[in-house]
């Protein structure tokens, strides 16, 4: 009797592979975790493809592709991982510093995401046509929405060690936190239209956006306040960690029932627990346990996502056209990032002072990561899905390896220049 792999088997395989690659990276390569896991995942995929070329009867690439295809990424990400990732990320954002950068955060995570989505979508639509590989505009906009959210993991780790102003740190962390939530809202709205479920109109899209984003923020405040009150009334680190876990899982499920944005709700709830909760509702022991628990969850889930980024080489290696388009898309995405950050900064320069480090750090530090890949993997099966997945993979691979590998050097250079200027 043959064993049919189930969800637990898939999770077990991913954890085993991630743990092994993480050990190899830490023990031998000593690269930043995100960079090392992505590179080794990609090398592992290339090794599988090479093995199949030598021993075609093994069909390892086909089996790996089937395994990846069998994972329901839409359910896994949207109903699970994303809520944990955003809550865990929000726990470490300093509300006091974030308030000083609240206007840039608000503008970058709303206007910036919408502007980036539009620029990337129209740019890819035009270039794909020139390549003789046309992609409908609405699907290009879907790609623009999924590639616009940024991942601050590698950047924040470097900035904590460098002399980067706290307001700029909080701005980058806050922008990434909320543009993940807003990006998912925009992605969901555009995907419904692209799939033909609803006709796209600006008025309907705007109403959906306000309902999901605004409703998510209100729900996050309410649930975060309830959890805060519960934590403050007791002193038991096990129960308080369980309350935080219930907040994330139950709150995300409730957001789905209410048709509001779960990612935005979890970001807001995480901010409340990470600031008011940590300061006023927890003993030192509880604070230590809760923060370490969520650090571990955050690290494990991100490690799994970056390994998946590398393994996706097997899925996209069969077609050359999307790969070439993906290389060109790197420039389109970077240009869109430069404009979507630069235009708001220029408009706010009279009122907001983030310093000379802000623009280059925000542009080059706007890494694309696991969330973009997971959103691409959640697309419904179609030939366009394969194209978007290939383009997303190339952009994210460049972002993680090149930008993530060089951001420390850039920040240290900018910090040294800033220090010389004030000396």
C-alpha cells in the first residue's frame, strides 16, 4: 500500500531541507541567512536538473515540480504564514520612532505601492509586447502588485549594527510592514478582475481598497486592545504567549469572515502588542519568552520561504522567454522603486527630514522576498502564471542575492560619509 504525501509530509520535507541548508550555510558558507538559503536552494535545483540530464529515467525534476505544485500556496500563505510573518515583524517596530516617520510610512505604503504597481505593470506590458511575448495589461498589473511589497529582514539586521538614525530605521520597517498588507489588498483586488470574476472599475476597486485596508486596521486595533487587556490582567508567560498565538490565528480567520484585510489587521495588532503590550502588560520573564517565541517563528517561516525561492528554479527552467523578460524586469522594478520613493520624498522634503541616507537606502534596501514569490505561486493555473512566476523569481533572486548581499556595504559607506559630514 503506497503512502500518499499529505500536508504534514510537505511541511516535514521543507523543514528538513531548510534545517540542513541552514546548517551548511552557518557552518561553511557564512552568508547572510536569506542570501545563503536562496543560493543553496537554487544550486540544489540546478543539481536536480543536471542529474535528470545525465539520468533522465530518474525524473527528479518532475517529482520536485509535482511536490511544489501540490503545495496550496494560496492557502498556506494567505491563511497561515503571512499572518505570522506580519505580526512577528510588527512586534519589533518602535512606535515612538515610527510616529516621527508616520507620514513617509503612510505615503510609501499606500501611494508608493499604487504608483509602483502602475509603473511596473505598464512597463512590463510594453516590454513583453516588444519581446513578442505579450501579457495582458491586467495580469501585468497583478505582477506589479505582488512585486511591490518589500522585505526588510536583511536591511534591518544591517541597520541595527550601523549608525543609521532610528527614525529612518522605523520608516523602512514600518513601510515594509504596511506595504506588505496594502500590497496583498491591491493584489487580491486585481487578481479578481484578471480572473474574470468581476469587471475592474476604479470606483469599485477604491471602495474595496478602503473597506479591506480600513476595516483591517480597525479590526487589528480592537483585537490588539482585547489581547492587551487580557495579558495585563494575568502574569503567566505560557498563557500570554498562547493569547498572542490566538490573536494571530483567530484574528486572521475573523478578518476573512468579515472580508477585511487580515495582513493589515495583524500588522496593527502586532504594533500594539509589541509596544503597549511589551511595556505595560508583561513581566520581564513573559516579555523575554514572547519575543523569543515570535523571533523563532519569524526565522523559521522566512527560512522556508527563501528555500522555496531557490527550489523554484526547477519549475521555471523550462522556458527561456520569461527568463529573459525577467532580467529586463529587474530594471523596470528598480526604476519604479526609485520613482515611487523619490517622488513622495521630494514632495515631503519641506516637512520631513530623513537625512541624506534615506533615498539610496530606501531604493536599494527595498528588497523583494518570500512574500512576492508566495503570491506568484498562489496564482491560478494558466500559461500566464508560468510567465509571472518566472519573472518574479528572477527579480526576487536578484534582489535577495545582489541587493541583499551589498546593502551592508552601502549602508556602511553612507554612514561613514554622514559621520564625516558632521565631524
